[in-house]
C-alpha cells in the first residue's frame, strides 16, 4: 500500500515536470521567434542604410565635381587681375592722351594705344 502514494507522487511530479518543460519550451520558442523577427528587421534597416550611404556618396561625388576649388579661385582671380590691369592701363593712356589734347589745339581721337584691346 505504501507503493501507491509514492507512485501517485511520482506521477504528479512527472506531470508538473512536463508542464514546466512545456512552459520552458514555449518561452524558448517565443525567444527564438522574437530573435528571428528582430534579425529580419535589422537586416532591412541595414539594407536601407547601405542604400542611403550609397546615395550620399553619389551626392558628395557630384557636388565635388561642381564645387569651386582654390585652384579655380586662383585662376579666376588671375583673369580678373589681368582685366583690371588692362582697364587701368587704358585709363592711364586715356588720361595721358586727354592731358596732351588739352595742351594742343583740341582733342584728337586717334584710337587706343598699341596693343590695347577692348575688354570683353
């Protein structure tokens, strides 16, 4: 008779163990599914970030080709200085011509000095 209560206690213990194992298995399954879902979301986010970075690289490359660099500025400054010097030389020549015209009979319109061109 003493075997029956022991046997029923073992049966209850194995039933509880099975319920605990089922709960643990369900929790583990939920964690695995959550991890998989999270990894898929992360993969999608990483793919989106890769596309965005690629687009930003293209934008930077395009803007780098169209930016005004130091060498461009130096070249443009040189052109501006040359034009300024030509205008200044022409003004000096015209001032000298005008001064000599005042000393002579009147103004003469003989043209520009040798080598002087009209500024575009």
